[in-house]
C-alpha cells in the first residue's frame, strides 16, 4: 500500500461514530501517526488494522458475557430434560424456576405442550394428576404464555398425554450443537453488518483493511464455536455415562436421578396465526406510511421472524416481533431515526409498537440508504429482504467479482443489478448468497408477502 493512500485514512476515521472511543483516542492515534519523521507504511497499516478490529470487537465483552450465561442455562436445562427448546424462536418456551416443568407454544407445528418431570417410580395415574394440576395452575396464571390458550386446554384429553424417558441421545446433542452453530453464523453476519456501516460512513476507508479485519473476526468466532461444541460433546458424554443426572445444588459433582417426563399436547385453533397477525396489521400500516416500506413486507417479516409472537427471542439474541438485534439494527435506528447514539434494550424491543417501528425503520434504512442505487423496486425489495438478514455487503458480494476492489460496494453491485430482471436478481441471490440461512429467509419472506397484500 502506498504511503499517501494510507495517510488518507486519517481524515475519515476522526469522524467515525464509534461510541466506545472518546475523541482523545482519535487525537492520540493521529498524533502518533504524525510523529513519525519517516513514517513506516506497514506500521501505520497495522495501527489502523488494530483500530478497525477493536471497532468490530466493540460489543464482544457483552456478547461473551451473554454466551456464558446462555451456555450455563442451556447446560442445566439439558441435564434436566435431555435437550433445550428455548433456542427456537418459533417456539415460545417457559420453564418453571426449578426447571421441573415447562410450557411450550409451538407456532411451527401449531400446537401447545405442557410437560412436567416426575420420579420414574410414580404411577401413570399419579403422573397424570400432577400434570393436570400444573396445567390448571398455568391456565389461571395470566402471566404464563399458555394462559391465553385456556380454551384449548381447559378439558384434558387423556389420549393426548404421553410419558417419555429422559434421553441424552445423539439427536439431542446435535440439536444443542446446532444452536451454537446458528449463533456463530449470526455473529458472523453481525460482523458483516458492522463492516457495511464502516464503509458507508467512511467512503475513503481502506476496504482491504476492513475485509481482513472481518476475516480475522470470523476466525475468532469459529475458534470460539469449536470450544463450545467440545464442551457440549463432553457434557453429553458425561450424562450418558451417569444416566439421568443433574448438578447437585452445592457441588459440581454429578448426582444421579431417575426421572421421566409427562407430556400433554394439544393442537392450537386453525386460525391462531391469522388472529395473531390481525393484532399487528394496524402497526404495519402505520409504519408503512411513516417509513415508505410496504406493509405486506413488514407483516411477512413478522410472520417469518417470530410467527407474530411479541415475546420471541432467538439465541443471537434478537428480540420481539421483527427480531431486532439491539446493538446493530437497534443501534442504527436509534442513531439515524431517533438521534440516540446507543444500542436499544431488550425490554424496549418486547414492546410491540416499538419493535415494529424499529424493524420498519431499519428496512427503510436498507432501502433508502444502503441499497438506494438499485433502480428496480422489485429487485431492491429482494435485496432488502436478504440484507435484513445478512447485511447489504453480503448482497453486494453476490454481484461484485473478486479481485476488482471492494466487493462490499453496493454502488458497483447496483450497476450489475440494474442490468438484470428482478427474477434474475432473485435467482442470483438464491445461488450465491454466502449463508444458506439467508437463502431460506429470502425464500420464506418473499413467498409470504402476497399473503398480506390488499
């Protein structure tokens, strides 16, 4: 890299909205660069590489703290139940404080499930009584997720009750590992989105340095993933050796316990999805007018992200109806729309109208800021859906060739996109997007938009 190209980095970086750095840090960095009588280009490049890496690491302390809590909670649940349902955002799962019962609303399979753990020596009749008592208490508890379905589970049909053993099976182990893999993919995409933000707000910043920093961040995330997967494998191996087991209250030793789970399953009303959707149509129409985003798109994203469950939470974590990540999409909307330069809080995103406003505003930012160079509205819609999941930079990479500079450059990608039909754009995205999750997401959301068009 030529020296004058490196030095041009000094100007835009001072203007970068990096909330974790004070202006003093920028002054010190610039002073250090300017202090060289004969600047060493490689050394300067290393300084800025570290600087950008630190930006990408901005919320790592928070993320790692969250994952520590997540892994500990998951481990305790798995020891009790054999697997963990909380990581699926299409399932609203509530465990009791002592983890001896859980209530699940499974939106994907359109059913409600209540389960309790009982000693394996308990008779079937007694187990059913315990289950019936638990259901009765949940139905009366207005704060429970299952309470709103009281009409569906008011009269218990014994034929819907099953008794199962606790299993630490290969299948359950794979489910636990899949959650970790899903988290890693999501964190990689969050790194991509942060890189997009850097490049959009600092057009003179070296794409090469940013891309290298993102690649290093992804390597760190993959290494972290391997360590977490190894711990899960070790835990399951230990549990298989000891049978049904859990950590004792005051010790790290394994304490064998023999239990079984009693499960009651009932189908939700056939129109339950439509009823949930109906609650938020007014929100979607209001934000559509406010931000110039199709109401049908907003509804289709709510459908795909949370099945219209305002309490949905994914293991990223993302929250609420439109599954907002507080420190990326939430922060962008706060800063660009609300003039608040800080991340959002989970409690805010569980408020339906705040969540829908935030998700709609983020769609507008993608449509009118990141992807504005795409001329055809339908082509831009497909790119916006994909970018909502994976970031505009990964959309650009589908159309930019390697070796031609910044592959995240959406303006250059738009020159290609504008020569294609919307169908050709869709087909290219489905073939070349870097993450399968985003391909499935684009397919789901785009196919559901017609359901909500008037």
